[in-house]
C-alpha cells in the first residue's frame, strides 16, 4: 500500500519494512536480524535525509512505540501496537483536564460492550480456566487479612476477555485505558462493599463465558458498568 501520506521519511522507511503476519494478521517488523535497522548515518545516505532530521524523526517513532534504541543493539523495529500513540495523547489530555479521563473511560465502556460477544466467543478453554483463576485470586485478596485490592486481577481479567480479537486498535485503546487508570491512581483504593459488588459481577461474567451463555455475560457486564453511576466523584470510572 502506498505510504506517501506519511510526512516523515523515517516512518515511510519503517512502513516499507513492515510485513503482515499471515497467521495472526498483525504487523511484524521486516527489518534485519532481531528487527535491527541500519544506523542513522547509513539511513541518511540511503534516504538522502540529514542525520539531524532523521534523529528528530526517530524520536517521534520512539514515542509512538514503533522502534526502540539501545546503545549496544542500535535501532530495532517493533511490531505495531496502537497503545503507545494513544497513551501519549491521552496522558497529555488528562494533564490538561481530568474530565478527559472520564470521557475516555466512557469510550472504553462502549468498546467493551460492542465487542463483548465476538471477544467472548473467541476465548479458548485455557483462557476460560485463567479467567476462573483470576476470579478466585481476587476473592482470596478481598477475603484475606489484611484485605488487598485485586487490581492486577481486575486489569488482567478485562484485557484477557478481549485478548483474542484480531484488532490492534481495540487492543490499543483498552490497554491505554488501564495504563491511564493506574497513572491517575485509581488502582490504589476503592470501597470494600463496592469491590465486592464488582467482583460479584466479574464472577457472573466469567461463569457465563464458561457456560457459553454470552447474552447472560453481556447483561452482567452492562449491569456492572451501571454501578459506576451510584458512586460519587472520580471513583465512578473504577469498574
């Protein structure tokens, strides 16, 4: 596909080296061994662009997760993921106005609802077992002494349900939400009664997936989102 619409010579070069993975449909780097790219000096000669200009373009590519740079290994191309670009923009938006996080959380809720059926049907038996294990660990934390907030299980459960979707943009948006959720500190505290209600719904969702009753799971997802409106302030986004 033509990539003349890309304003950066370096990004055009990267795009020309990408190849579609036939099995997963994801974009994998088609550079040399280990995804290594030529040095900036070599690229400057090849592309006819100054090293200074390429260095600036490289920083943009690093910021949006297209490459990584290390002293020993040089520039390495990375498989495409949407999350870094979204995360950069979202972080800036939240720094300007907290309400941007609430708006993004609302978008995330709609994405999960829209893709629920397709995502749940794609899960394997092993995925289902892992979801059950996450629910069990969450209850152990909530019923333990002292009580622990099962945030890692919370994040992992939601992302795992949608992990089999072959859509890097859906994956990137959902992953960016959780990164922002942690960045603003919402993983640090939530009321105990609220957490119990949330995990009651999480358990219903997972049980419905295991039973193959995807409509019942969808209803549990929607009802658990409705809990948000019964909480005050910024905590409303925590489910």
